[in-house]
C-alpha cells in the first residue's frame, strides 16, 4: 500500500511537471511569434524610411530600429524559455523567469501609470490637435490630413479652425470637428491596450511560476 501511494505521488508529480513544461513552452512560443511579428514590422518600417520625407525619416527609422531590437530580444527570450523547458536547463529557465518577472513588473507599472493619467488624456489630446492644426497651416505636417480622411471630420472643432487659410482637401464636405471622434478612437485603443496588459500580466505571472517551479525540480 505504501509503494502504491508513493507511485501515485510520483505520477502526480510527473504529470504536474509535464503540465508546467507545456505551459512554459506555450508561453515561449507566443513570445517568439510576437518577436517575429515585430521583426516583420521593423523590416517594413525600415523599407518605408527610403520613401519617407526627410523630416519624417529619422522618426520612422527610430521606430524601425526600436521594433527590430524589441523583436530580437523577444525572440531570444522565447528561445531560452523553450530550450530551458524542453532540455530542463536550469540556467536558461532562471534567465527566462527573471526577465519575464521584470517584464511583469514593467507591465504592472505601465498599466498603473496609464490609469493615473487617464483623466488627463482628453486635455492632452485637445492641445496636441490644436498644435497639429497650426503645423498643418504652415505645411509642416500631414498628420491632420490623415486624421481628417480617416474620421471624416475637419479641424479640431470644425473647418473654421483653418481660417484665414484654405480648408484642406482632406476635410472634404465634413463640417464636424475631429476632437470628439479622435478622443473616442484613442479611448477605445486605450481600453484595448488595458485588456491586453491584463491578459499579458496573467500570462507572464503563469510563466514565472511555471519556469521557477521547473528550476527547482
């Protein structure tokens, strides 16, 4: 009876370890796929650099390089997690757990800061759009053209924002300002990012627990 009980305990422990390995590998694959997607976007951004205007080139190039570095880092992190779980490499799992733990802390911090500044977003958006309209009057940027075409609106509060300059062709026949529509779009994106942050934090927490447990086995 004692041997049977010990055998059952060993089977349960083995099944639990296998489950944790699967969870770690699954999370690592998600990280690798995310890294590869970022690398693709980085390649696209770097290709666009050659077609961008001189004033936008440095900004697009910076975004491309940032995506490239992030994509490579995530791909390497996912590779460490997969190798550590499949090969039972304690060093790889330790590095994986520490880095994912740091990412978890960063995710929680960013989410907290986002919640803290939520009430300031409408005012910041309004000031930014007013600044962009002034730049558009001097042909310094095409940002408002893109917003107006996408949201079928004109100016911050309406076409009168462009007086005494001509109303941009991107306004079309729109008489409604872009502020309300743009704020709504930004808030929808913000809510989506918050949901993604919560899901990501839960996945990261699961990965930290699983990989840490595997390190101790």
